[in-house]
């Protein structure tokens, strides 16, 4: 879960409340890619404030990276490959890798229990109900490094596309640490997204375990966190 800035949160709320003449932007559930097995169309690009940069190599393969993380000495890359594309069900395989080299810069405020990188893979199945509701499930594996640990990941997402410009999403995820034989605190997120032609904005709330880093002190754990993003798809 990315940590969100309160200034951006207020800006996102203002954008969502602003009056505008919207155009048809989500032409069906096949264009919903967050938390689903769907992929971008060939040549399509998606980029946002917290949403990573994604590029459709073809209709079945999407490459993903987050430029801001790379600038913060945390190179990352991944892809999603849709291996099954049927009328009411899609199946995709995903693989990503992240490695941080900013340990010295974050010394004193970094949580030493957080890994410096990971490699994660998994399968996502998405079921389309009458082109209005998507139900997706994820099962995968993650290898954390520095410190090392093995985790089984799982999650589910429900998208409700009320109209071409109104979207509600309920998402839950959890991880089982095979190394310590413990369940980690699950995360549940509910948010609303609005579309203005190529621009989208979302705002919501997440429940889980979130750390606020404090210099010279242990991280402060909070159960609720605002969730927001602004992104473009063209």
C-alpha cells in the first residue's frame, strides 16, 4: 500500500466534486485493469500519480513500472500476460520485481522489518457479470529479500461499473508468511472512481495495518488510511 499525501487527498476530493460534462470513458468492464486479469490494448498507455506507468505491448501483454520509485532509488518492473480471454472469464499471469537501494538515505526513519525488495508472481481470474460487475480472485507467491521470507498472497476484488463514468470498487488482500507461519493483517479497501474522458480520479478508505515512519522512533501503526489516485489512460 502506497502512503498517500493529505494535500493530494484534498485535491482529489475537490476534483471529484467539481462539475463537468463527462464523456463515455469506461466502455464496458473490459477496460477495468486495476485488480483484474484485463490488460491494456496494444499501444495504450496509462500513467498516474500513484498508478504506475503501464504500456500495452499487445492486447494480451502489459508492461508495468513506476518511474517515481525508480527516481527514489527503487527500480521496479513487471508485466501482466492474459493467457485466457473468453466472453465471461479472463485469466492472467503477473510477475514483478522491486529492489530498493536507498537504505543509507532512509537510515533512522526506515522500518528495519520492511524488506528492501521482493519478487512476486501470481494468477488472477476475472469473471464478468452482464458487463456491469467484475469479480476477480488472485493467488500468488512473493519472495521478500533483506530480510528474506516466503509469502503466499491472495485477494479478491469486486468492481461495480454503475455507468461509463461511475465506478465503485471493493478490494481485499492478505498474505501468509510461510517463513514465520503467521498470517499478516489483511487489507480491505473501498473507493469510488470517476472518469472524465481520458482522466480518472479515485478516493476511498483502506482498513489494515499502516505504518507512519518517525525519525528516531518506532513507526506509528494506524488501522485506517485514505486512498486516492489520479491517472490518465490514452
